């Protein structure tokens, strides 16, 4: 690994273990002091609307090491308009964004902090490359598998914020992040946050899936080919969906910060003690936890980062799971947004 990236790792810190007023213990991850490391302005995600400068968005990037450099695949938006709608499922008024169609602009860095465009590569989500989905490509994750990288994300078949059943698993692969092959959609069901394991376990190919609001772990009956040729294996994908309740791994609703939903977040990390699963949750974050992040009151509805450890030989077995978030949003741009950080 390049020395500049090693220096960055040293700056990130090891996190800390904190005893709460309630008597519970939490682990709090460190956040890089100079965040955010990529801003919309850096990528030209700006436009004029009624003579007012508008700033777009860049977020939810997949990340991987490639040729001693850090590759990011961030979701990027620009040219959208804001509005309000009533979310009947949640019973609250929420903001929505019109023309919120995303694309992915690959970035590269020597140190993991200072990023630039990677050879002007673009992964389009607006129907330019194909018509499988035309309302954006979101949240690609990078999984190193043998000699290639699997890029697995969410293809939007309906406009964001405009109805349910809009998410499909979209699958790409590449060996160099320049020549990127599109393999198609998993059309059998609505899902996002799909993350395959980086290697087979005892000949079985596992994948994490989010069937709202829970995390499921399934075995791909046709192996890796089921990912690389999803249209050929519609029957196998359909069977997987029908049997989803048998594949439930982690269930939402039991903890306050997970009461609305949970979902896989990053590729699994193989350790000596098991597969480390980092996942996100949505719910209410208690005041005593918020206080440790410098906040004066609880977060009524927010995302947080959580973790679980799966058995190395049998990942269907959950060895342990955090009872509290290991990181929560605390900076103003993470919690509220403004004109600079929409």
C-alpha cells in the first residue's frame, strides 16, 4: 500500500469505547476531521435556477483499493428541484426532489482524501446506455471477486419519491474501472443494498439482500453466474424471493435506532473472528448517545451505522450484533443540510 494512504489511515483514529449515563457501553467510530472530502462543486455539480446558483449532491460511494490507489464510485445528482409531499407510509410530510436522476462518476486518489475524476468515466442511469432503468443508478458497492470487481447497485425503474416498487438490483463488473460491463437487472423483486460475498464458502455463493425492512442472507443457487447473467436465472431469483422469510438474517424493529428499517452498507470484511457486517439503520437515536456526539437532543428520525459479526464457515449464524449505533450523524450538513450542503 502506498505510504500516503497509510498516513491517512493513521489520521483516522481507532474510535473509542464510552460508558453512557445509562450504564451501557458504546463504541464510537472516529470521523475524519476534514470531512467532507468530496463536494458537489469539485465535480461541477452546480447549475443556475432563476439566476440563483444551485449546488447538487455527491454521496453513498462504493470504495476499493485498485493499483495502490483508492477508487470511489459516488452517486451524483444535479439539475433537480425541491418540493414537499405527504408520506402515507410514515404519516409525515417529507421533502422530495423532481428530476432526481443519478449517475456515477468514478474518482481516484493516492491518499484517500484528495480525489479527482478517473479518466472521465461515467456510469449513466438516465437510459443513455440501456433502457432497463431510466431514473438513476444509486449506491454502487464494489466487491473484489477473483480477477474482477463486481459493481452492484440500485437501478431506479420509477422516479425517486414517486411510488413503491421502484428499486431493482443492477449488476456491473470491471477489471480496470475503465471498461465496465453491464450485466442487467434482477427483475423479480423490489430490493436495494444487495452485497454478494467476496468468495464462496464451502462451495456456496452467498449474498446479502434488503427486503424492506430487514436484512436477508441468501445462497445463489446458480453461483456467481446468477449475478453475471440475471435474466437467464429469473426462475432462481424468483425462488429466492419466495423463500425470503427462510433467509431472514437481521430483523428491524427491536431497537429504537432500527425501528423503521435496516440494510447492508459495505462489502463484508473477512476477519479471524468472522465476517464483519457493517449495516445502516433508520429510527430514533436516544439522547444519551446523541450527547456523546455533541448534540443537545435526541434525533427523532435518522440514519445510523451498526455492525454484526457472522460465522466464518456458516454466515447464517450471527455471532454478535451491536445494541447501539457505532456512528451517528452529528455535523450540520449531515443532519439538516443547507444551501452549501443540500
